[in-house]
C-alpha cells in the first residue's frame, strides 16, 4: 500500500505512542513469537488469533478455493453474490464462522445440504446438518445480496468495497474482503480464486490474475478472472468502472492487463509504460516474478487516499508516480507472494516495498539508498518516524504509519551495510524463493539473514526493528 499523500494512510489524526528514552525493550524472541488460533472443542474459533484484528479470519478450517459470482449495478449500488468455498476442516466442526460485514444472506449450504446460519456482527455463523470430520474436504455455498459498504479501519481510512461515481474501488487491506464476500479473512489462509463479475455493458470489472472469459449479452458484460496462485483475501479486488483497457504479453510471458479511468489516462500513460521494465528490474533483483499475470487498475477515487498492491494487478486511486509503481510492484514479491503471518509483521511488506523504491532510485541515477537513509535519519528524535519500532506498531491503528515504511526500510539498509551487497541480495532472493506463494515471519527473516551471512545480527535487528525511539548514530 502507498498513501497517495506520502504520509500516514489514515485521515484521522493518530496520536504517537509515548516514546520513553532508554526504555527496556521486550526480548526479541517474545516480540516475534507468533500466536496461533486456540482450538476450542468442536466449534470453529471466531478469529484466526491475530491480536490486532481478533475477529479477522476464523478457526477450524482452511479454504482452498473461492469461486465468487457477482453482479453489480453501479447505478443502484446493488450487489448480488454467490460464493462457493472449497475448504478442509482442521478439527471436528459442529459449527464454524465466515467473516461477512453487512449484506443479506439468502441461503447457505454445506456439501449441497441446507445449513442453518445466523449473523453476529462480522461473523456469519454456519451450522452444517452433519458435523465435519478433521481433514474432511467440504464445500460451502453462500447466497447474498445488498448494498456493500466499506469498513472504516482503526486508522480512520476506508477499506473494502468503496463506491465511486462510475463503479467501485475495491481494496481490502487489512479487513475489507468481508465487505463483499464471505471469507476466512486473515492472510494466514491463502487460496486460489475464480471471480466472475457481471456489470452493465460499457463498464469493466477488473479482478486478479488472468482474464479467462468475457462476454456481453442483454446489455451486460461478464468478466471471468482466475487467480491460480494462492492469494490472501485482502489482496482480492473486483474494481468496477469505465476504463480504457490495454492488454499485452511481456517477453517473459506475463499477461498484462491495464485498466485506466479515461480521466487519468494521460497522466498514467508514461508511468504504466514503464511497468514491464520495472518488473524486469525487480525480477533481476528479487528473483522470478511470482505470478503469471500483471497490470494495473488506475481509477478516479478521490475519497480513497491510497494505492494497494492487489495481487497481480495493483489498484491506484489516481495516476501513480513511478516510485508508487515500483512500490506496488515490489509488493508482488514482498507481501503478495511472501505473505505476513500476523499483522504485526507489516514491516515485512512496507519496509521492503519502501526499500525497493530506494534501490530503484539508486540504480536509475537518482538518490542512493544511503542518501535516502541519511535524509530519514536527519529527522529529529521527536519526529513521527521514531514514534514506535517498525516491528511493533502496537495496534491495527498504526499498520500504515511512517515508522513501518521508512524505519522498516532503514532496518534493511542497516542489514545491507552489515552483510555487504552480495549477501544482502542473496538474502532478498532467498527470502522470496523459500516463501514463494507462502508466508513469512520477522523471526524467520532474522534467522535467514544470520544463516546466509554467518553473522549474529540480533543487536542490529533489535535496534532497528524493536527498540523504541531514535537509534544512536549508526
Ligand atoms: Zn505498500
């Protein structure tokens, strides 16, 4: 994600956490220990165990595939949905939850048998006729409809299905997926997707992955998208609008689909033209591009305030600058392919994507990463940058706050200086390769860095990731 105004994402003022000089930092091991969902009898937990978003995701099953069939009318803002989830029970389940906010559920079946359900806040509580056995594969179908509304995040910004004047801007980080489909809404549970969206003829519906079909009949056009590689739910999109579409295949065989709001077309064109070369550059540095599709959706969405790295095809609320394009492209490796396991580790996304901007600048005749580091380091100790350590934002309200981005990138720069350029590049590539289409943790990244460098890097990471306040001169 990139805030369009290049500062914190939220529009409400967040008070910086008190910075206590010389505060004793929490032990690294405790700070980076991942919590798991608690197994509770035969009832699936209502959350995935993430302290920042306790109700996000659910326990007791793993989703393998989502098949979403949607119809959206931008005029009335009415959404019709049918979601079919293929999942596997990880415990005996007499009952389980999906996340769904708002909308009316018209029916639920489990393995084609009608199931009973009730709503409880953002939880859709499903009781199948027959209990599910541990390891059992099952199919849940949910019919739903209504007017989707975005969710307001703890930082005050909007997330999810955000209506625009000609459709909807759909971006779900961290919790907005549940505003438009029933979901196991935590990044820990990645799945493949088929997303089919029908909109009035003349509008375009853009989602993730490859466009496998498009047909127009009776005044409506249906777009069928397929995301074959695993994807975290927050990276799904179904953005609808009036778009100019461009499609081509890169030399590496990546299918590119760009959709641009005509109002942004002239500003976006010179930047989008760079996309193939940016992906080439990033592949050279981070290893092969993780997906078979790429592209961009450039919308006119003045009430959004950010761009998001929706998988394969980032969504931009306005024509992006080149550094934003580089940022969202780097996320395809760091965040999308290698996904965080808990929201506290958000610097693994944003610190890496920010450092990619610094590297791109350095390797294209601009400011060096050292200069970017120095400019950040020059900020006074009272600056927002030092409000909290990047690996410990404290709550969901600070996920997209300055320290996560800039100080996260500074931590990587310190690592690079300690291990040297060659080893640093090996660490980034190995990180992307070993966790490709999977998950990573901060503790895992530290271990990898120590393994490949042969150095004890605890003190470095402790200082730059986990200690409150401005570190003394590096
Ligand atoms: Zn980002």
